[in-house]
C-alpha cells in the first residue's frame, strides 16, 4: 500500500466519476466497493473514503455527458498556464476553470486524440490519501491510437517521459521525482501511469481508463450485476493480476484488478 499525502506537480493525483444521478452512484459504489462518503459539498460533490481515507469523488455530470464517466486528474501549480499549454499543444478545454472548495480550481481537457483528463490546482488540492491498495485507485491507463503523439503532448504539458515495455505490450509514463509506485517492487518508483497503443479500427475511442484494486475480482463481478451494473469484460488473468471491466448503472466504466500472488 502506498500512502500519498502529497503528489508532485505533474502527477495524476485524483480520480472521480461524473454522474447524471450522483445519489444513485453513491448508493452503487458504497455497496460495491465498501466506500463511505463525506457529506455533500454545496455543489453536491461527494468524497469517497475507504477505511477513513480519501480514495475518489462523485460529482454531477455536465450537460455534455449523458452517462457516467470516470476522470483522472493531474496536479498542477498553475491551472491557467496548463490551459494555455493544452491549447497550444492542440488539445482542447472541455470545461473550466471551475472554482471549488477552499480555492481549489479544476478543468477538463481532451488530448489531441480525444482522450479526456482533468487538472486541479489548490492549496492544498484534494488528492488521494492512499493508492495501490484494495478499495483504492491503483493506476490510470491511456488508450490511444497515437502513442508518439501522446508522448509529445503529455511530455510538453506535464513533463512525462514514456518507457515502452515490449514484452507486456504497454508503456510506462514516468515523472522524475514521483514516488507514486514506491510500494510496487516490479515498477520504478517514478511511474505515474501506463499507456496502451490501441487499434483505431477496434471500435474503442481514445480514453483514460481508471483502475481500482480489489481483493476478489470474481466476487465483485457477481455483485456488479446484482447491483444493477454490468460487466464489459469478465474477470481475466494476466501476469500478476486478475482484471475485469465493469459498467455502473449510469454507464460509467471502471477497470478493476486483483493482485495475484505468484507461488514460489
């Protein structure tokens, strides 16, 4: 488990789901993930906690969204500068800057391929208090048809460097100075995300997938259906993990992973 009371600027720091019906999403995820929720902020935003520690948020979906969506946010020191840089790098600003509690500011963007992500600035900003643990956010993954273009874009905006891992078919996003994955002995400490080069003919649009760690992927897959959601990908084994992809009742897509301990 990695406790992360702070993140360096340029690091993914928070995940949330924007929902047409936030109250229904709170009910669903509290039953599914065992999350508790803080009282709603004036705007209706709810912070989810696991064992008392912040892990995610649920907010009202903007008019542009007709279904639920999970979003990954990157911590920045100057949101206005980030907005300028995104526009200069041929990305787009979808919403914001939005003013939140205690001076926190956020914005939603799309990279040049159309993958949506967010940025947040605050003193301090709301960030995850625990990652890489059951019931908490594990990692976010960019699925893009243009990995080279993504490397140029995110490197310019956040200072990320990409490291291909040919044997696994994925690439690592690395940020100097980050200890986001310090508790995982299989990855460098400065890994802040992963990337997958997707086939543009595959029918899946470019996106940032949010992955949450769970103790039992098969049990959770059963409960998703019982609670009114569905499975886009049933539990499937990959080296070190049992992965699945679910859809909540409002259409929000969330990946889950169970860590598999390999026998010696």
